[in-house]
């Protein structure tokens, strides 16, 4: 085991006794990983890539960007036009945010499907939710920096959420703005925090991985496995190469956006410089925040909408205790599986109506979907986890019981074994 | 025996190729991140400055900004010119003829930056009636050549042309 | 099992589809803009050099009297991937314009002929002056106009082509014109183009649609000056990634064959 690792070289031993970096790297390479992980498990690696890529391109952009209400818009265009490869770096950063969220949503739904948030992995899940919250804050503040129309009005709308708080609402918004409306002081503080938050995320990611390495990975079958054993492989090279392969496929899609449709996920109004006198016709957040936007708008009461918006995120933190089923993977939970897919459709529907005007049928759909969203977590899951009749769970990955096969590759390899 | 060896070769080839391609990709990715710090196209476009010199009296000099650096343009008096031209090259730490430094003897155009550590020297000072750098005591003569002190070379002459008698284009 | 996989794949694809659908769905509310087969469309798209040069002519002779382009410099006209005027042409173009410089040694501002490094000269000193001179409607800066409008190049072209007699019963205020493709069908700019308003130096017949096409091409370039480099680099990057992915895939198969075959 890596804990008792002794480096072979004399210097290595000397160094490792003082700072056990080599033990750590040995632990990371040897880390026993379930061998039946499917491609939904590669998004952890992909997300790490996204974070690093955003930090590097962000630092580069920070070298050229000017955080001032009069100059921000032009400095972005300066990056796009004059800075060597500036257009490339900026498009990587702006599309990178979208790719980051795409990956994080897959990662979260993976966890929901396979029950990765359940004991003993509650802390991993909570850390993940905190990361997600910080990501949303970071992305929101980053979107303000180009100081286009959507930046400005997005900032205005979101910061105004806090004005719903009784008594102190106005003081809080004024405090957030550093003035009586979104203006230069708001921009400069958003820039400062947008630069800071990714490093907080990085710190939480380290904790997230640390917490993961205590119980080890969940797996598609969702059972506890002995480590190391026939059921596991060393992280390197088996998982690293699989992660790399998935990352490369992800990068091909990413490159497609960067080089051939760099503005498709953005909004054209953001190429108009911020104007405090004119609001764009439709204010829409970036696509990854649309479901929450729909929840906000589905409530006719200002404070109620804000409360529901925040509740929709914080409810996820309580998830490990709302779902008390002992069986983790949805593969052995036939009813939960159905509700899982309904939830996916529900969230997609929320995202769709979030992009539409809040009227007529759209509003109705938004309300129904919002109610269902909360019902899923607060009513369906607690009841279902008590009454659902689950299917038999295999004893180990290598000796699955009937019907417990999560992955076609596994079927193939086992046929060979027979 | 034959078969596994072949397999092994193919594996080695695959792994080597993957590593190589990966290294190439990494290198290609790093270049834009380095190049973005080089002068950008708006900075490069400012590389020439035109200066009107019609108002400068003999013995006086002006300082203009070119690429963010000071450029001295001095209209030298005949004494200063003869002083600069009469010095024997053996006396100079960095031998350069005055004729090679000034296209027209009357006009001396040079970067006003001490070649020691980049300070701006003071004009009409020092032991050689030229420039004196207050930072670490370098003395330059009327041709901007280093005569005494820690500076290693003469002050640099930038690329310049006379557009007409009254206008110099630097860069 | 297999069923789950197919299902999840379908969901994943429909998610991506929805992302695109947002953009589509919103533009369908309006009248569909005219579609032009632009040379810069597609993954190998390039600008038509001659069209860019003509487009610049239309801009200076027609649009520039009201619309600024303050993100562009004259040097951009000579840069690769743009209209690619020669160095001397760019200098000559710049020299046509007077820019304010200074202060000089006496502390006064003065004007001098523009240099390639100068920004395009704006028709008005500031937004307020531009608004006042145009009946209260600010003629937007055109540097990134194509990216700032939903529908992009097609939309700009359509608006230029969309001037018509208003339908019966539609009352228009003074200084407001009917335009089929404009958002809301009302526009405060009178029809800027008319047959032969520009006489092209390369002899091309200056029809309205020709001018609209040329100036739209020019504006597309000005909004995205590195479009050609982007397309070229993108193709290289993606081909590289595909090769790398295949190699890694094969290596992975090789590595995992040990695990898959062990009992």
C-alpha cells in the first residue's frame, strides 16, 4: 500500500521523510478504482481540465482586460482584435464556461442516477454542491465583465434579487453595488471576486477529491467493494487513459464551439455596450442558469420567487438524508429510475421555459415543473426510498447476479471468462 | 514466440506515438499563451513617430517619446560637432565614429537611455559636456558615447530618416 | 442496461439539441430574414477580398456620414484576412482624414492627417451629438454590429433590402420608415442605398443588393477580423485532436485488454 511507500533513491527518501509528496503521488497512481466505471465517470477528470483551463485563460485575459465601466467593453474588443491570439484565448474562456457547466450537470446527474451522494459519500456531495454554488457565482460575475447590455442588465436583475429581503434589502443591494445602481464600483469588485473565486473552487476541489479517496469511488453497480481486489484497477494508467480519451472527445466538441460557433451560446445583445437607460427586450441569463431563472419567475411574489430560487439549490445539499434507500444505483431501483428520468426532463423543461417569455403556456409549464422539482426531492424521494422494492444487488463486480449488468463491455469480458 | 513480440512492438509504437503527439499538442497549446504577452498589433503600429524640428535652436535639444522611451534630438553647435569628431577612437571604451552616429552632423538623434541600467541621463552635464547619468555616474560626450562610468556601450541610435529639412521620422 | 444507455444518450442529445433550439425558436417569432450564401459561411469560409474593398467604399461613402466604427484603425484595412489594401493604399486612405492630436508644446490641440495607427474618425464627437443630429435616434457604432444583432450578417443584409411601402392602414410618424425585416418593422434610418449611389472603383455594377452584400461582408469582417485565421486554425486543431483521440483510444484498448482478459 502507498501509505508504507519508501522511495528507492536516497534523495527521494530524504525528501519524502520531510515532505511526503512522493507518497502522495504514489497514492494517486495506485489508488484502487472500480474497474467497471463507465464513461459517465470521466467527467470528474474533464471538470478538472475545465477548471485549470478557465484559470489559465482567465489569468491571461486579466493581463489585457481593464476593469472600468468606460473601458471594459473596448478592452475586450482590444483583446479580440489586437492581442496576439487574444480572440482564441477569449473564446476558450467564454465557451469554456458553458462547457464547464455542461460537464458539471452531467457529473451531478451521474451522481443522482448511481446514488453517489449516499453514505459514506455525503461530504463529497456537499463539497460538490458548494463548488457548484461558487461556479454559478463566478460565472455570473464573469459574464458582467465584458460590460455589454446583457452583462449590465443581468447584473441588475440578479443583484436586485437581494432587494426582496425585508427591511435590509435596499441596504444590501446598495452595499453590493457600491452605489445606487450597477456601475463602475460594481464592475471592479466583480472583477476582483471573479479572479478570487476560481481559487476557492480549486481548494474545494482538492477537498472533494480528498473526501473521495477515503471511501473510494462509487461504481455503476453501487456496491461497496474491497480495495484493492479483483474488482479494482490502479488509477494510473487504466483510469487516466480512459479519462484522457473521454477528455479528448470532449475537447473536439469544445473546439467545434470555439472555432466554428464561438458566439452561439452567448447573446448578441452583449456586443452592445452597457447602457443604463435602455433595457434589452428579453433578458435571459446564460443557458446554464435558465432552470433557476424559470423557478424564480414562476412565483408571482418577489420574495417568494427569491426564496424558491435559493431553496431549489440548497435542497440538494439535504439530498443524502431525503433519500434513505440503502441501494445506491438506480440500476436496482426500477421505480426510482423512472423518477430520475422524469426529473431530467423536468429540469430540461425548466431550462426551456426559462429562455421563453414568462407568459401564457410557458408560465404554466414553469409552475408545474417547479412544483414537480420540489415534489421530487421533498415528497417522492423520501416515500419512495421507504417503499420501493429493489432488485437483488450483486455481491461483487466480478460476480454479478442476474440482471445486474451495468455495462456492455462488462458483458463482453465476462463472456470471455465463461 | 513470434506473435507476442509483434504485439509488443505494436504496443510500443502506439504508446510512443501517443506520447509524441501529446507532447506536440501541449507545445502548440502553450505558444498562444506565451505569444499573447508579446507586443500586440496596436502597439506595433505605433512604431513610427514624426517630429517637427524646425523650432529647435542650436545647442538646444528636445526629448520625444517613441515606443514608450525618450528620444533625444539635439541640434549641436559647431564646437560640439568638432569636439565629437576630433576624439581619437583609441580613447573610447566603445569606439564609434561620430559620422556613423549622426546622419547630419548638426542633428544627433539617440535613445535617451543610459546603457547601464536604463535611467534617463541629464543633458549638458558631466565631464565631457554631453550627458551624465545620475543613477550610477556614467559620463557621455557630445556624440552620446560613453566615456567614463559603468555603462558598457554608447547610447543607442534608433532608426530614423529625414523626411525633409524640418521633419524627422523615428522608427 | 442497454436500454438505459440508449435512453441516456437520447436525453444527452436532446439537451444539446435544445441549446440550439433556443436560438432558433426566438428568431422564428419575426419574419425570417433573407438568406445569403456568404463566402465566409461554413468551416472553410473566407471573405471575398474584392467585396470587402467595395464594402469599405460603401461604408465610407454612404454609412460613415452617420455611423462611427470606433473600434477599427486604418491599419486594419491592410491586415491579413481583411480587405488587404496595400500599405501605400492604407496610408493614402488614412491621410484623407483629419484627426485631432496634441497637446503640442504650446499646450494647444491641433489637427493632422491620420496615420494608419489612428482609429477610424467618427462623424460626431459623442453619442449625444450623434443622437441630436439624427432626430433622437443614435446611429449605432458599426464595429461589432453584425455580432450585436440576432441573425448576424443575414439580418443586416435583410434590413438594407427591407425598405418597402408601408402596408395600408399603418401610420408612420415623421422620420420613421417601414422596414419589413427590422425588429418591429419600424426604422428611423431612411433607405440608405439606391442604385448607383456609389460608383465602384473596380467597375462592379452598383445595384442595391450588390452594395448591401458588399457592405455586410465588410461589417462581418469588422465584427470578427480574425474569422479566417479562426477557421484555418480550427480545422488544424480538430484534425489533430481526432488523430490524437484515435491513438489514445487504441492505446487504451491495448492497456485494458489485460484487465478484460484476466479472470
